């Protein structure tokens, strides 16, 4: 479900650009961060995932449609999620690119009547070239999911977490501060509410159904995308996937593939071009020749 817009920014002037008297301290770096608190009102522990999608990126006030993914990793540094007992987990963001925009997912399992804090916070210590830029702002929107999970029983299929919509309370806030960082003691801190898309704190989130891993995999559509976008279009695929996860990932993906003849033909054509002898039949089962 769509939650709200978000806006994050880092306003910075290196000392050599600031017109201040010699004895006056330089202006501290200013930050704008976004936080979403999700409270689980169901009777079961639920894993929630927030997907962040960018809609606009500005560097020193100028739109940056070609900002590379490494710059977003650099800008945000890390994401954080807090458990109901106040524990924080800091993990590296993974931003991916699709059709002109970037997106990333973060997730946390929340116990009944517990809450988790999903935070999108600029890094206070970016490396070059961002360290020398006056400002960087990233705007977009956040979506909340109740993703399907893997069954603990063979054949370890993907299953929904709930049979009915999951009730939640949502609270989105914007934080503005200068110096330090939001988790220590910044020089100043102001908070303001961010309007929710539904206009209500109480919402019910439909659990994802394991049909095609959220969307049936379309090889034909992917090939058309490659033709129009050229060499910039291919995603990382399995390049960064740990080797121990690849076998199960292959099974998951084949199980979620469309059985339309055109899709089967397109996949087999790609396998042939790659020099692989494996082929997929037009039935509901994969087979190798």
C-alpha cells in the first residue's frame, strides 16, 4: 500500500565557500530525514517491508536523472530499523534501477502490538564527490508490504503471512537537524508530520500472494526493455546473489514463470544465445534436453 511521499536532503557548504568572518564558526551541515513507524495490531508476528522509490534527485539544486547508484549508496550510507525493545540494526542500502528511477527495500519482523521504525536518513560522512557538493536532495514515496515468506516444510514454497488484511497504525514524520546525526545529539531538531496517502493512521495491508513473486516473470517484456534501453538496461541478476542461494532462487523463479508459449520460447531463445543446453518445456514443468 502507498504510505506517503518522502523528502530527504543534506545541505552543506564547505568552509572555503562560506562568506563568514574569520572568527565565526562555519555553518553546520543541515539534514532532512524521513521516518515511518509501523505498529502491528494483528495477533501474529508479521514481517513488514518498506519499499522506497525515488521520483526526483537534485544535486546542488539541479536535477540529476543520471545519478549513479553508487552516489545513492554514498548519500544514505545505511538504513536503520528499530525493534519494539529499542534495538537498532544498521545495514547497507541496496539501490536498484528500473525505468528511470531507483528503489530499495528494508524489512523487519514486528511482534503483536509492537512497532518498528523505518528510517531514511542522509549520511553525515559522505565520501567524495558528494562531500564537496553544496546540497543533495532525494524525493520519492514509500510503500508498505506484508511480503510472502518461505514455508519451513518441503518443498519450501512461498506462502502468504496472513489470510486477511493485516491491521496497522502508521505515523510518518520529517526530521530536520544540523550537526551530529539524528541518533546522537544534533545541534537542533524539529519534527513535523508527513500526511499519509490514506489520510488515516489506521490502515489494513493486504498480504502479498506468492503469485509470480509479486508479478509473473515476463521474459518477452524484459527483452523488449533491453531493445529500447540498450546496454544500460540489464540488471545485476544473480551477480550478487550468494552461491548457496542460487539453486533455491532458480526453483522459485521457474515456479513463478508464466506458462505462455511466447514466454517459454523467449526464455529458450535466451538460453540458446548464452550457449546453454538447458531448455524449458511448454508444460508446467521445467525439463532439460
